C-alpha cells in the first residue's frame, strides 16, 4: 500500500508579493487571494471526489484489497465538502453584513 504525502498548509493571510502602499497593486492581491482560496477548496473537492469514486469502483469490482481505503477516501471527501460549504457560508455572512452597513 502506498501513502500519499500531504503538502504543508500555507497561511493564506501572508502576502507573498510586495505591493506599493496606496497603489493599485494593494487591492488586486486581496481579490486574487479570495478567489484563490475558493478555487483551492473547489479543486480539493474535485480531487477527493475522484479518489472516492475510484475507490468505490475498485471495491465494487473486487480490485480493492483494503476496504479501509474507501472509508478514508469518503471521510476526506466529506471533510473537503464541509470546508467548502463553511467557506461559502462565511463569505455570504460577510456579504450580508456589508449590505447592512448604511452609508
């Protein structure tokens, strides 16, 4: 059985690019960061779903030697979907708070 190495977590709030204060480059990295976080979560859901579906297929066809692999894949997929839903809910809550602000 092969183990896939996990990549280390990166802090999404640390800026890797240096921007000029007050310049146009300050607004763009934060918008890009927001989109990158959501895109990463979506890609994670897609990847874990593919692994889960592959494990289900291999179990159904008798090619899966260790049934625990399916359980692990299903748990990873479930957690990635829950993370994506929580990110969406947090973004919607933040948006609704911004809409309540009266100018």
